């Protein structure tokens, strides 16, 4: 969980950790700043299948917004890995649902940046490991 901060700190700040440092049960409460709004979100790893998949449960809006975020990691035949992230609401307040197209576009932009930053972070890590 603590590694998330390095590649998501452009939109997730004020990290407060609990639970184990990694794997199922690791947890962080963060402040999300997107589209001019700020809200606290608790992110908990609910499934971890190293090195292929991490599933997170996100809770915010006083429990009225529940979502799942899933990182999928697939090895490439040419070396390296393909990392994808899927985010889906399980429960969302009426305002979120009414503004879904805008919220999705904002989230898509932020998550594109997250994935690019994660790729750069992994490349730095692999480069340092190879040195």
C-alpha cells in the first residue's frame, strides 16, 4: 500500500496507513483532490494474488460511495509486464450517478497519469536493480 503514494500523490494526499504494510488487509486513508473537490477515501486491499492481481475496496462519502479498484499485472513475452487498472462503483450517491460521464472522464484522466507514473517508477526500480 505504501508504494501507491509515489505514483498517486498528484491526486491522493495526506496518506494515513493502517494494517499490514502489504497484502490483504493493508489500508490507507487519503485525501482525494479531483475536479476542484476534496474528500477522504479509505482504500483497503481485499484480495492480493502476487504478482498478478491486487483488488482494493474504496469507501468514501460517509459510506455512501463504495468502489473496487483492480490492478491486473500480465507478464509480456518480450519481458516486462502490462499493468491495467479498473475502477468500478459498487454504490454511489445520486450526485455521482447523475454526473457519471463527467466523473468517469475525470477519473480516467487521473488514472492514466497514475499508470504512466507507475510505469516510470517500475522502470526506475528495474534500472536500479540491474545496476
